[in-house]
C-alpha cells in the first residue's frame, strides 16, 4: 500500500512538473512571437506582425488581449472587416473594456467615419492618452480618406512632433502634399522617410514615382533598382524602371522592361501608354494608336493616352478623329483646373457637401474615379441623408456597371434631405 501511494505521488508530481514545463514553454513561445510582432510593427510590416500574433493565438486561442492586438494590427494595415471580426471576438471573450471601445473608435475613424469618432478621440488626445500616436494615425488616415487634407496635415504634424522618426507618417504627409500639388514638400518627406528607414519600400516607391513625374529619371533609377531587387515582378516597379530608361534615352532597355511588364499584366494601362510612347518615338503611329485605344477602353478620361492618341492620329492625317481627341483633352484639363479650384475652396469649408459633389463630378471627368468615390463616401459621413450625394453615387455606380450598388442610392436620393 505504501508503495502504491508513493507511486501515485510521483506520478502526480511528474504530471505537475510536465504541466508547469508546458505552460512555461508556451509562455516563452508567446513572448517570442510578441517580440517579433512588435519588431514588425516598428517596421510597419503588418503582414509579419499579423503572422506572429496569429501564432500566439494558436498557442492561446481564447485570449481576449491577443484578439484585440490582432484586430489593431489588421486595422492599421487597412483590413477593416477582418479587424472588426477580431475586435468583436475580443469583446465576446473578455467583455467590453476601455481598450476595445477605443479600438472601435479608431476603426471608425480610420475608415473615414469621423463624425462620431473624432470628438471622442480628440478628447482622448487632450487627456494625453498613452495611445495618442495610434489615435493621431487613425485620425490622419481617416481625414485623408474623406479628403480633409488640412485636418490630415494637422494630425500628421502632431504625430511627427511626438515621433519625429515615424517614417509612415512622413509618407502619408508626402502623399497629401502631392494631392495639394506641393511637390517639393512631398519630395522632402519621402527622402526623410528613407533616411530614417532605408529599407522602407513604400517610401522608395513614392519617391521614385515622384521623381519620374518630375522627369528626373537619373535620380529615380536608384529607387527603382533598389525596389527591383526586392520586388522583381511588381508592376509599378517595372513601369518605373521603363520610364527611367526612356527618360535616359535607353529605348532598347525600356522596351525590354515593358515587354516583361505586359507579358505579366497585358492590360496594365500605364504600360500600354509607355509602349505607345516608344512607338511614337520610332514614328510608328499606327501601332501607337492601337495600344492607346486599348489603354482608353476602360479609362476614356485618362489625359495622357488621349493626348498621345491625338498625336498618333495627327501623324496619320486623321484630322476629324484628332480633333475629337484634342477636345477631350481640353475637357479633361478644364476638369482638372476646376478640381483644383474646388479643393482650394474645400480647405476653408471641408464639410461643404455641394463642393464635395462638384469635386466628385470633376474627378470622373479626369479619370480619378477612386477619388470621386472617396469624395462622395466622405460626404455621407457628414450627412447620411444628403440627396445630391446619393444621386451622384447612383450615377457613379451605374457608370461603373454596378446597378446593384446604384439602386439603394437612387432610392435614398428620393428620400433624403
């Protein structure tokens, strides 16, 4: 009997030791994954941060704090629907907490729903919340989403005062400067972001494309060659390299890069346009015309292919068609100028819904369809019942061939205020 008791005690003791060892090993593995996730977040590598956080959840599947952490990572990467699901699961497991309430507000703000979330988040900033940087990130991105550029710059300036080396904030501010046509300031922010994080691919791509836009291909080439080593098949990288080579006069290399690009992405509009430019340089207007008509098939208000098509038609002596193209280019230029004036007015009256509708309409007439949608969606954040906005959204979705999305807006246009 004594031996039996002794054996039982030993078994229980060994089981307890095994359980403690397993628990301790699990804890150490979770700490390791969280450390890697934190490192990834500092690099703005949200995919890696998500991967490491999900590894933690496999080890501890019902942890509300890990669910909340994953929701935050997904939200910061722009995957809002997935973020919301994990946020709800966090509340289901651990109940409603101040942290989850804040995260819901950040989610709404980053989506551009600032009407309800902004006062709450600004109050948290005034109380010097420990999450102030995350709050400023979400408010800035939400403001960009609904084209409140003045507010976006204000929030980004505050964020950079708190964290001068926040490379992502510099890229966001650079993108706002681009929208406002303040190109030197955009260049300055992109360069600063790369100084802080030399391996920051988003900043390098933004800088490279900005330099190409300014016809500074020699400078841009350095950025695109760096990117090609890390993203050899990315369409925008191949396009940027081809543009640099063409600006340098190396048409043979540009053609080679465009062949590679269009083999992978045969309907990539910018690639078709660049190849057409090479055909025009070689005095082959018939080939250029064919490429440009392909480019314009889905984007009839794109300025560059319209402008180049007019030139190709002129070289072939097709005067009537050339005039139609030149009239289209003039219409696009007038829309662009009008948009610039409206955006200037919007800086003083960011909640003027009529101006927002004007901006959306002008965007549609200069091939900026995504921006048009953002203007209109931002208007509904300000007033969900604004009839002209619903009518414009109905027109937009019908023009995009999505009648099922147009229908509810057409109905709301008849019921709104």
